[in-house]
């Protein structure tokens, strides 16, 4: 692939290089706001000193909204640097590649690679959604394009605001996977708990990970707080204590505006004091509000420690990585021990070559291959909820099938879990809690950092054993390149 040199300076890249604390604003590209209005907001925001970029959302809260690429184009025209949210919701890997090529053609380098919220229910009906790749695989894909010459800068999400052991530890493991896959910087989900911001920073520092992190600073009004208190949209949460305070503030003549801007400024000051790369401001599109937050946070920057205690609205009794006791691992179940023995990756070399020969023969006899696939499925559907993907990673996922995750993730939970419950089906436990518990029992938590590539979809309905021994499946250590595309379009004339 031929690289497209982008001649304009990238303010995000420059700020990160210079180690300068900086500010983003989140521009929600909701269908409720017209393109003209978004463009008008972008023009005003572009004039705010210290603001380096706008995150342009996609599928925020599960609603498709405007095409973020189109909005990024409009934002850029107004002189504001877009950081485009690229979600995996209902996009094939080829469509993602096409979007990235389009962004490159427009001279947009900054991409926020996320799984994306699951589409909202229409009435009582749960829509079907397809996630061809997950967020870690998306980072891998963009990184491959970068290695072929396209100068993308990749940001990723992380939420330290998880208050159960499995949710919290897995968020950090997954962040490490994203960094290993090529992430340049991270942005936290929203939360109001400085103890958690500290925890994330310490986690990275202790591992020598220098990846810059922007902390989310959401300007919290009473209406939003009410929704967040119910964990809506997924990944957002506000404690009952903070909800009460914000509700009280809303009774003031200004409906709590001054108080919420002050809280946002204090949070930004604390983030700066903790060594974060910047503040990612959401909850307002007003250039005046952003100006006030930036000015005030710079004024009080030196006193940040004073405010740190104030902004600690965590979950009572919730899990903290460095402070909370961890229950002893559960004893391993018989089924897990048995699976360790029959797991193809554990097959001794001599038996492996015998099996390769036998399964090669089976593969050439369609009725035998079909019978094997059916027998495999019959066993795995009852034991694991198998969906015959033909590309089995049970061994890498502690004998939990990834296809039982509504987003078919293969590299860890999305950011939508709440106290171990699934974003899509809140009455169900997130499957990744079981993955974590099993790994903990087997003393293999570190192994969960292994990158798992997306499945080879052409193998649906075939025997994963045949595919494994004949090297057709995509698995750790055997991933195909994700990008096999033609040269990029010509650079945009500047
Ligand atoms: S990973 Fe694929 S083959 Fe393995 S149990 Fe799940 S659906 Fe079946």
C-alpha cells in the first residue's frame, strides 16, 4: 500500500509529543442535531484556546446518528481536528477498511477504535447486530494499515469505573491488549471517582506503559445523572450520592450550571495533577462552557490535591485493584480439567501428525466431514452453547464460547458491563466474568492478554477440529493479515 503523507500538523500528535496537558470536546453526532447546527458548533469550538480536537461520536448510546465520517469532514472544514469514533457495530472488516481509506483520503488521521454500543431496542424487540471484529481486532487492523504507510493515530477506550473484580481486572487486561495491538493513547469512559483515575494511572506506571490517557470529564446535569444512575447508556454510571448532590444543585437559579462547570474544572485539574495527558470533555457543546472549564481548571491547577478527595463517588463496597481483598479462586471443575486434556493446542506432536493425516482424509470425504461436524456440534452445543463457527477458541477463552457474547467478542468484555452483568441482556451475567473466574482458578489470568484474531467466517458450519489440524482457522499464533487491499487513493490536494 502506498502511504499518504498528510502535510497538515496534527494537534493531537503535537500535544502528545510535547507532553502538554490538553483538552478534547465530545461532539455527539446525534440525528437530533442537524448537520448545519453541528457545523456551527464546530466553528465556535474551533475558536476555544487549548481545545485540540473534537471526538465525533458514532452509535452513541446505541443510536446510529449521523455518519461520523461526514460530520468529521464538516468539523475539519471549520478548523477543528476530528477524532472520529469508528465502531464495529454492523460493519464488516472490509467496510471498516473502506471507511479508513475514506478518512485517509480526507486527511483525517485520528481514529477512536471502539466496539460501540449495541443498537437500542425498538419497542420490546431486541435488534440483531453483527460485530465482525471487536475493538482489539480493529486496533490491529488499523495498525496494519499504518504499517503499510497510512499515518493513523489510534485512540482506544478504557473504563476504570468497574466495581467488581472480574470487570475491573479485565478492563485493564484489555487495555494492555489494545496497547500491544498499536493504540497510541486511551480515553476513559465517564466516571466521578478520582480513586479509580489514580488506580488506572498506577496500573500503567507499574507496568512501564507510557501510553497517554485522557480522563473523561462529563459536565453532569441532573437529567443525565438520573439516566446514568440507572447505568444508561451502558458504561455510564453515577452513584446515588452524586445524583442527590446534582439534583440539589439543579434547584439553583442557574439550574446548577455554575456548580457543574466548577466540578468539571476541578476534575480536569485533578487529572492534570495525576499525570493524565488531558481532559476529554463531554456533556456540553457550548464553546463558552468549554472556555470556562479550561480557564478555571488552569487557575486552580496547583491546588488539585484539595479537590481529589471531593471527587470520589465510587460504589460502596466496590472493588479497587490495589485495596480490595480478592476471594480465593474457585476449584477447577471436572469439565475444565477434561477439556485441558482434549484441547487441540495441548496435543502431543506425534499424535498431532497422526490426527492431521486422519482429518485430512475425513476432509476429502464430505459425508464423513459432515458427520464429524455434527458430532462436534452436538457435544459443544450442550456443553458450551456452540454456534458452529468452525473457528474454535475455547482453549484460549477458558472454555467459554465467544459466540455466546451478544457482540461475539474474542478479546475481552466491552465497556458496557455493569457489576458483572451484560450490557445487552442486563439480567444475564457477562460471559467474560466466567472467563476470568476460570482463568483465575487455573492460575492463567496473564494468559488472557493473548490476542485472538477475528474468526474466519468462511468456516461457519464446518468442523473446528478439521480446520485446526489443517491450519484453516484463525487463532492466536495463526492470524491472517486483516488488510489485503489495493493501494490507497491519491492524497488530497491541499
Ligand atoms: S468458538 Fe466456535 S466452534 Fe468453539 S464452541 Fe464457540 S461457536 Fe463452537
